[in-house]
């Protein structure tokens, strides 16, 4: 009997998380997994190598109801938080770039329009965005310091019925693809959200090239030179940093699930590779140190899965807090990045080849651990919760 036949548990789901899911949650996971296997995996490495976004997959994710999936109405699927997490997990098993596209569209653009937008803004943008006919981006970070968004220089001044927007944003996912950018800018009343449309004079997006990470995703700098934005394009429902921060909480939640998918893809690859790789007369999977390293990957994946599942149940119950999201984002990104790096090493020289997934996931995860709050930022959020002292 082959060694793999003696396994009793799914190595990528040792605590049988699957048995905790409802029928609908299983169905969502299976349909996204199928789409990733059939449509994403065959093309993603080429897109990564070519530094191109797989635009052809926008239709696929839209048709499956993955854009704005948590929103009820407006042609959105109205799924629960666990479903959104599973969507992120399966997409990121394919590539963090595609998951980033869906996270930004859903959590950072459709969420604030739904939560804080006017009736007209919701009608105009949400159905089109759910169908993938309109693409959005989220502009918060500025070049002088993404971890400190309170120090925002981009500003808007009232001019009759309009606003005049000036400034710039950096590292903006989907920037060059976007029909509408949700841009956060300082006003006399505090931070406000503006829906800036791509045709507005004075608005420009410039793609950031030569990235070694998230190469199958578009990342841009945005520039606003006296852009006249009608007051109808201001999100009326929120003032202050709590607007963008509430969006980040949604996206960070999804990321905590997403990176589990990347880690699972890496463990899957090393399980297969080390079983076949014969060194010193036996498969390296039969040595103690290789087993120890793979056991450690499985332990960390299991821990990450349990954190995200519990977080999702709390999100659906309405009790999830930003600190709890920080713990999961921090833990799971760190686990996934360490797993990807170790998986790369377990493949030896082959680990640097595009033929195998770990190096692509490893490079992607260097962005994922940085964006949506760096590891340090999340540690300081938890430190503040523990001590009551803001140490930023
Ligand atoms: C591929 C990619 C896509 C992105 N997409 C978007 C997007 O769509 N929209 C958007 O708005 N932003 C986006 N970002 C920006 C991202 O959120 C920022 O890069 C991130 O918040 C960090 O900001 P920064 O790069 O300016 O680093 P900095 O804030 O300059 O941080 C530099 C270092 O200082 C550390 N640090 C920060 N504060 C402290 C402190 N108090 N004590 C000790 N150390 C500290 C950080 O942890 C980090 O290690 C994206 C970034 C990348 C790489």
C-alpha cells in the first residue's frame, strides 16, 4: 500500500473545518474551487511572468457572484461572511493577485458605497460592479506613509456644488483598471470619501511597473490635479478616518482566509514533491526533518483555519472587533509567508522555478503581509487592546 493511502485525514484540513460548514457554504467553496482549477490555474503563472492582470477572469468571478458577495440586493449574492472567506481562500489558492482584485472590488469599493453611499450612488454603481462591468479601486495610502493615514495630504475644498480635489495616492490595486476610485481626502470637516470617475479632468492613474510581487495584479499611483468632483459623488454617510478603517476591517477579514489558500497550495506542492524526490536512496518525505517541517506547515494552517472560521462566525453574529481581525490577519499572513518560504526551500533548486507554485505565492505574500496594515501595525493594534496605550 502506498504511504499516501494510509492517511486518514485530509492533509489540508486536519481539523475537518469542512464539517463545520453549512450546505450553502460547501456549495460556494466547491464552485469557486472548480473555477480556480479550470480557469485560473492554467493561466495564472503566465500572467505572473508577463506582469499582466487576467482581465478575462473578471467575467468568471462576476458570473459566480463573487463581487460584492456579502451585499444583499443590487444584483449581489447576499452571502454570509464564511462564504466570503471561502471565496477568498479558494481564489488565493490560485493567486493572491486575483483575490486582491475581488477583495478591493467587494470590501473596499462596494462595501463603502453600500454602507455610506446615497441611494443614487448605490443604484448607479453596485449592480454594475457586481456584474464586473464597472471596476473600482480604493485610494487611501499616500507615498509618505501608508501606516499613518491620519497624516493625509490629499485634500478637497468646497467650490459651490462641487469639490476641488488635489493630491496623490500610492500603491493602489486596480488603479489603472478602475472606472471609479473611492478616494479618501481631508476636508475642513475631516476625512471624506469621494467617488472619482476615470473621465474626470485632472485625474490620472499611472501603473507601477517592475514589481516582484502581485505581478498578476494592477497596482498604480493616482494623481488629482484640481479635479472637480460633484457633491453628488461624495459618500454622505461617513466623516472621519473610521470610514476607510471600517473598509479595511472587511478586507483584512477576507485576507485572513485568503492566505490560508496560498499556504494550502504550498503544502500540497511539497507533499507531492517530497514524496517523489529520492535522495540518499529514499524519498525525502521519509526523513524526520522534512516531516517535521511539513507537520509544522500543517499545524500553522490548522491554526489559521480555526482563527478565520471563528472570526467569520463572530462577523456573522455582529460581534467581531477590529482587534480580533488584526490577530487573524497578522497570524495567518505570517504563517502563510513562512510556509511559502519553507516550501520553496524544500523544493531545492526547483523551488525557484515557475513550474512550481511556492515561489509565486512567496513573492505575492510579501505584499499581502504588508498591505492592509503591516505586521507591526497589527501587533500594535493588539498591544493597544492589551494595555490601553497607543504606541504607534
Ligand atoms: C501590492 C500592493 C497593493 C496595495 N493596494 C493598496 C490599495 O488598493 N489601496 C491603498 O490605499 N493602499 C494599498 N497598498 C498600500 C499598503 O496598504 C501600504 O503599503 C501599507 O499600509 C504600508 O504603508 P507604506 O508602504 O507606506 O509603509 P510605511 O507605513 O512607511 O511602513 C514602513 C515600515 O515601518 C513600520 N512601521 C510603521 N509604523 C510603525 C511604528 N509606529 N512603529 C514601528 N514600526 C512602524 C511598518 O510596519 C513597515 O515595516 C498596497 C500596497 C501594495 C504593496
